[in-house]
């Protein structure tokens, strides 16, 4: 038979082990639950503004990528060509990211927020006449119109992005909107200098 001090030590040790084991499993459960809720709520936390922003910014960005593609066909100005490839390299991954977020939210990434089909709801979209004119120009004439069109296009994107920052809920979408404002404002400043020069 165990002496009382030995029994006390054994009971204390058993209790301590039980407490440690249960607190470990609780904290693991809790952190796993917290991780799961954080992930799903971050993914799920979005509102109508986030959806509308993505649905409108995707075709807006697609037009910027199309404009960037025209530069390689119609310009020989190295500064314009470099800027066009930068714009394309920035905006194509953003298109992909916005489409991925829409898919996570069970929204069709190919449905645009432009319900009248003419881009009227999207600020800064280059109209069909200007797009046609760009395709007919080459060299310095092309460069000037391209820079003017792209400045307006970027300004429209910045306005849309600022509205998303103010009204959106998705952490990811708002972070992307912030990046757009920063990158595109810097490019506008650069294009204005190029036009001035």
C-alpha cells in the first residue's frame, strides 16, 4: 500500500497531466476552429460593392491589356513600349485574382457589371471610335493618342478603386484596389511627363 505523501504526489501528477492534455487539445481545437473561421469568414466577408467592383474592373483591365497590346504593333517609342508591357504585366494578374475571388464567392467571373453592354457604367473606358483610330495610327501620332487614352483610362480605374476602398468589405479586394490606385497614379504622372516632353 502507497504511503499518503506518495499517493498525493501520484494524484497531483495525474491531475497535472490531465489538465495539460485537456488544455493542449482545447487550444489545438480552438486554434484550428479559429483558423477555419478566419479563413472562411475572410473568404466569405464581401459585399455587393466588392462584386460590382470586380465585375466592372475585369473588363476595364481587359481593355487596358488590349490597349497595351496595340502599342507593340503601332509604336516604336521605347518609353511607350516599356510602359505598355508594365501595364499588361500588372493588370493581367489582377484580372486573374479578381476572377478567382468571384469564383470563391460563387459569382460568375465572366458576368460583367456592365449591364448595358457599352461600358457606360465604367469610368475611363476608351470608346470604340478612339480604339478604331488608335488602330489606324502609327508612330508619334499613335503615341500621343495612346497616352491620352491611357491617362483617362487609368483615372477612371482610380475612381472605381477609391469607391471600392470606401465601400467594399473584402480585405483582398480592398488591398488590390489600394495597389491599383498607387500603381496607376504613378503611371499617370509618368504619362503626363511623356506627353509634356
